[in-house]
């Protein structure tokens, strides 16, 4: 099989483009209006960047009655 000069040029170019596409994305930078007096690097984070919305139940919490506690304990003893 004979490789043409066109294929010799196209193959490395395609490989280079594939490597560039797999590169890491640039990190987001945040600017603040604060002055760093320590002389070190000021690190800023977005506290909600990775948050996931959660729906909390609105059911009122109640304590278990003594009867429910005893019934659960009896079920546990029967299971053993």
C-alpha cells in the first residue's frame, strides 16, 4: 500500500487536532475588589458552582410513640 504525500500531511494534522480537542478546559478565574495584604496568592471560589438543587420534604417531624418503639423492638427480636 502506497501512502501519498497528501495522506502524509493529513494524518499528522488530524492527530494534532485530536490531541488539542482532548486538552483540558481553562479554569474560570474570579476577580475580587479585595486587597491581599499577606503577600500570598488570594484564592476565590464560587460557593454554588457544584450545587445540586434538592427538594426537602415539608412533612412535620414527630417522635415515635412508646408503642411504636416497642413494636419495632419486637420485630427486630423476631427477625434475629
